[in-house]
C-alpha cells in the first residue's frame, strides 16, 4: 500500500477513534484499514495507536505523527490543485465546528447552494456549545463566538454579535418590566454555563457613562442550562431573562414573543471569528469554505472598525 494512502487511512482512524468507522467512511474492509496502520507502524518503528476491545486512541508518538500527517496531506492536496482554476474541481473532506444556532438557522439551510458549487466536497459538521480542540480533533476550521484564548491558532475576525437582554411577554406581565438596574432585584435570570457546576456570570452590561468597562450584576435564577437551545426555550417559557445575540432572537422580538429590556444597558458585543490551525499552506477547500462563511455571516454581524481579513 502506498505511503500517502496509508497516512490517509491512519488519519481517519485517529479522527473517528475506530477501525470499523474508518473503514465504513473510506469504503474499505476493516482488515485493509488495520493492515495499513500496522504497515505504517512497522515502517516508522513505533506504535501509533493504543487498541483495546472498546476504544482506539493515539499514542504520544501517534499524536505527533497525526498532526504532521495532516499538514503533509493538506500540502499534497494543495499541490494537486495548484493549477486548477475551476473551483468546481475542489474535492476532499472538510471538518468544521460552529455553534448550534449558526448551523441550524444559517449554514445548513444554505449548504445545498454551496455543495452545488463544489460537488466534490464532503462536509463533517459539528455543532455544540463546547470548545472543541481544533488540532487534536482534526478540525479544518471552527467558528468561535467570544474572546479567543488559544494563541496557537490563526484567527480570521468576521465582526461582532450585538447582544440584547430579553424576556417573554408572559414573564414581564407577571414580574413587570425593569426600567433601571435596581429593578433587577425583583427579577431572575436563566443562567447559562458551558459546564454545569460552573459559576454563572450574572447580568452583564456596559454603562453608557463608561462604555469601555464591562460590568456583571449577580442575579438569582431558578434554572441553569448548558445548551443554547434550552437557554432560548427557557426564556420563551417564562423562566427568566436571557442575554443573547440579537440575530438569534430577532424573529421572536419581531413577533412579540420576546421583548428587549434595558436597551440602554446592553452587554458588550461578542467578537465572532473563524479559527484554524497554524499551517504553512491552508488547503484551497478550507479557504473557499471560510470565504463563504464570511459572506453568509456578514448580514448578521456588526463590523469592527479594525476588521482585518486575516
């Protein structure tokens, strides 16, 4: 078996954590996949994968080899497409991650048009509220909302989400509409955390008298969730106030199901970025997908004055 082919098979096993799943996705037999990995290990003189009856995971050497293999395979793919001008010739697999509301409301409805333009592409779309490990989990690019902390990744800023505080009309009819920050003492938040058990942030806001400073006001709440869909639905059910991107609840605000409160004390905008691993040559298919994401996200975002393409 050719070395590059064996590397592609190994990378697929590493990403899926299963010989069987990798074989199914590649249209090969499990024996062929296992044999390719064994040949690679013999060639390299090291164990790349730890195998048990229940799981397959990368060894320390396997992790290093996987990361270098992905770069090399990406370079080879770029080399093969270097002189092709027709974007329809793009081929290969894209693994991307983004928040569930973005995937559900914006990306998936428009994916058919993207795939019609690039029929040779296959997309693996992850959508969750957790922060995936871009390198370890093999993602080509990830849409991140909020401040970026991992300096080892390359970021392409897209703009900012304008945030609003809102509550259901039923909730406000029962508890009244707060007009000042002091009024919040008689209200409750639906708390949102990435991991249950974490400390909720409270009511976040920017005082117009000091627009460069962010504040957080502790508030009570009967419910804590770790999912953006549950967060919105809890608000619609009258369980309290939430603070979310305006674009994600625009429909509910226009229909009157939700009402914005304290518009003079909005939370600070949240930056939105596409992030990807630091590679010498970003595959053309990733570049094309990120350009498409920037295009379809633009109507939902407020541009920052210092917005840069890279």
